[in-house]
C-alpha cells in the first residue's frame, strides 16, 4: 500500500449507507443508490471490505481488469453488479489496486434491488416490441438479447431484455421490459462529432506519408508499421455497402482503399488513414496505450459512406449522420462523412475530428460513459479534450488551418462561426461555460444536450491548462501553462479512462481528475490546484 492520498480533497462517499454489514429492508419505495468516489485512505478500507463481501456473495462480479499504463504496479478492476445472477445495467465499481492494496473506488451500486427475475416475455417478442418503434424497418436478433435489471430514470427496477436494433441508417440499443413489453429505454449506439440535426492530397492537398501495403491491385491502405493494425475502407458512396455494414456489421477486404501506384489521389482516404496512425502514436506516447482497446486490436476506418454528390438527394437524417458528421460506430470502427462542401468539408481532413472519434473508442473500452445527459456530455468532452491534445502534439499553436487551437473541427467547418465547439469560449457558439447553464438534461434533444453541455468540462480543461477567468463565476484559475499541458492530458486520461464508469456525473469527473492529479503530481502540486480550481470555476463542485 502506498502513502496516504489526497487527505484534504473532497473525496467523499455520496449516499452514505453504512458500509459494514449493510443489510437493507427487502422493499423500499425509493431506490437507494450508493455512489462512491473514494480515494482517501481512511475511507477506502471499510468500503473495500464491504465490496469484498459483495464479491463473495455474488452481488458483484469481476469484469475487465486493466493494467495501468501510466503508474507502474497499479491495476484497475471493473466490478459489475449482479442481482440473482443477472447484470444490473449501470451498477458498476472501479477499484484501483496497488499490489493487494486498494487505492481508490469509484462507481455506483444499487443497494435495494427488488425485481421478479422470471421473464414473462420471450426475447423474440421483446425484439418485435422494439422494432415496432421503427415500423419494423430494421432487424433485431433475439439470440443477442441479454436479460438484466434496469434501474429506470423514475426510480424503479425492471427486468429487461437488452438488445440491438439494426436500422437502415442507425444502430440502436433498446431495453424492453421483460414483463410488460414496454420499451423502457433506447438510444443510438453511434457516437458522433455533431448531433444529427440534418444540416449542416489530404483533403486540402497537402502531402502525407501513407503507410500502405502491397496488394493484388497495387497498394492498399492497410497500416502494418504499428503494433496495432489499421485499415481504411472506401465505401465509395455505395448505399448497398453502407447498408450491409449497418445491417450485418460487414466489412470486406475488397472494400479496403486501393491505389495502383501508391501515389494516392483520394485526400479523404489519405487523411483518414494518416491521422488514425498519428492518433495511435499520440495515445502510446502520452499514456502507453496500445490502440483503441489497449490490446492492439485492429482499427477500421470507413470513408465515403455517402458520396458528397448525393448530399442533396439523400434524406435529412442520412445527410446529418453520414455526410455532415463523423462517427464512432463501435468495435474499433470509425466513419467519416464527406461533408456537403457547403457547411462542411470532408471530416477526415481535420486531425481533431479524427482524434475525437478515436477517443470515443477509448471511452468504449474503459468508462463506456452512457451516451446521454451528464455521462454523455463527459463522453463528448473527453473526445474534444483528446482531439485538441492531439492537435497540440503535432501542430504549432496558432489560428488557421493545421494549427493547434482550442476549437473543434475548425479545419473543415464552413459555416459562419468557423468551428463547431470552442473549449476556450464555449458560449461563442451557444454552449454552456458554467454548470448553472447546462440544458436539455433528461430530454431527447441531442440525447440530453451531450454535444452542448460538454462545454462545461471542456472549459474546465481549458482553464486548467491555459488559465484564465470563467465568464460566469468570475473565478480566476492559474493554469499550468501550455508548455506543461502533457501533465493535464495525463491527468484527464487517467481520471476518465480508469476511474469513471458508465453513469458518472460531472461531480464524479471532478473527483476522478483530482484523484489522478494527486497520484501523479502530489496533493500540493500546481496541477492538483489547477484542476481543482478549474472545476470550481465552472461551477462543478
Ligand atoms: Ca486546428
Ligand atoms: Ca482544433
Ligand atoms: Zn463525439
């Protein structure tokens, strides 16, 4: 066990159920959530014993274990909550270990689950109920349905079938009540650069070094120069290829981008391919991470899902998702729209955009932050933070194309603002720069404002690095300075990748990043002060 950590910090257990010997009444009218964010040595001990007891009696199950690639000798266990053997969706803890000792515990448990675990609706019927939401235009496989317990937004526990619905232009995740057939929750599995609002050389002809492989057709965009293989697939705007991919997850070697003489003329494919390699290298250099999954699994990038020439004739949803957008579609697969040429250029032409989508993959293999409300805004913010960080890693700070900055997607945005989000000044495009201004939480608008409310953690990150005064609170933050940004990148990476869980809140992100700062640089460090003051300045306490 290492030295005491973070004694003076606000590392507290929320909803303080007594950890030792906690026995709860069989039924309660209000759900009890135990939210844990403990990094202080005194608090860890009793909670750790409690968690060990839950592991022994099967209420917690050992999930993924990640070896720490930043601090030697540490590991991070994800513990999944179970109720009578079934997963409790959203119930999970992350326990940081130093050898045998527990350093920190983050996450959420549901303490009073009461639910009848015998389904009265079969998975096939559940799939039909989910498909009915979309007039049965998609497919849903009953074989892939998982039975589990869903804590609902209105405080109930319900037995649900969790299943994927494949639509012609989307992938949805649905939770169908296994007793009533009601769809209790559903949402898109696609992670995007922008909300899908239906509007809207390399790409700019600059030289790029391309890692290609020899193929029967000449050369193909298959990168074999890094430990983690990467390939770039060209759908050439073919609706049938996009449909086959969305309906069946099919990617064929015959779709890998090819060029007869290795003098590549498709700037979109070239940028997508080059920038994913740069992003791989960034994450390895900064955090020792080996690819999106940290196991060097193959990354696949898809370009030209819809041809720009078709931007005017496809329906609004298709244009908003597959032309004027960039996506992370799961399974280490990224997709970049061509842009309609009017509101956006090709999305693969912006390094921060490519890194943003890549970082959604990093999140999927770690915290897997729910893509709605506060966890969704954190998911978006982590991608923006990493997108900006990759720019600063490779480019000279400044304004204009291929310069590092605090804007998002500025190299390919052709609308008035010239960027889609700003970390230094979120309100300049209408995004909140203070917690008091978050909006659309709990609504269907942009999944609860995820591409909007990310302005708050984005501003916190910016203040922690660059320093400055928050517009709303008037609080000044002494940033650590751009020259030291590597330290804040590692703090946010550590906090978001290792400590957060699927339902983490802004408050949890504050505690997690402070914990990371203390571990890496000490409780009295300028970094810990900066990250603490930055969250306070944006109103996240
Ligand atoms: Ca830039
Ligand atoms: Ca940028
Ligand atoms: Zn995104």
